[in-house]
């Protein structure tokens, strides 16, 4: 009888134990996706500028109506703890000191991609949908567009729309906050 090898999937607890014991160093840029430790791509200047713009726009527009999390973990389940570029969260008095946010806390996730845009769409978007995250924006810096993904069902978003320069996008949770796509894109 032939035996098929099975890949070991790490849990979030395993992941933190590896960090605590020094297997994963404090400066390593990694995230846990479906039990796999994924090395994150370096952040280029256009990517960083877009994240800075989003952070500033959301902070100024939302005030205390939401917590704006920048490149910090969200726990989707026991096997996935990605670090989206921006997360808008339901306000909590402890600012999530007790635990990382979970899907029920998330109002909007934003992933910014230049070299990673296709990878994010293919790998992260299904994870977010399967976890029930209601809204995700994929900012594609190369295409100069924002893809708004809504209505997760069966591990996919059933409503996906792309917006380019000249269009405005607004989080479903905050329809009064309309952001011009051009304002998100750093100058070339």
C-alpha cells in the first residue's frame, strides 16, 4: 500500500510559539495563511505611499467611528492570520489589546498590491470570503484601479466591481465617506 505524504499545517498557536522560541525572528515579514507560513513581499515606495494615504483619509474621515489598523494581524480562523494593509474595525474600548480582531470585528479590509496584486486576488481574497469578511478592497497600483469585493458566499465574493481614476469608492459601512480613486494612487 502506497502512503501519500501529508503537509503539516501550522495553527495560529504554533505560529506564535515559533516566534516565542526564536524560530521566527522579530523582524521577519511573514503571515500565516491556511496553515502555511508565507513570506511577505518587500514594501515598495508606491505601496507604502498608498497605505499612508488610505490611513490618513480614513483617520480624518472616520474619527472615532472605526479603528483604523495598518498592516497588523487579523485572525480569520485557527489556521490563518494575515496582515492586510488596512483594516477598518468596529470600535472597542480596549483597541483589541485582548486579542487580534476576528471577522465579526472587521468592517473593511484593504490589500494594496503592485507586484502582489494577482497573488492577493488568487490567494487572500478566497480566505477573506470563506471567513465571512463582508467587504474587501484590492488596490491594484499597476492597473490604477480599486476592485471592491462584496457579499461573500461559498469562499468567493459574489459582487466584484472595479473602479478607476475619476470614480469614487465608499465603504459599505460608511457610505458617506467617498474616496476618489485618484487620491489613493501615488503619483507615478
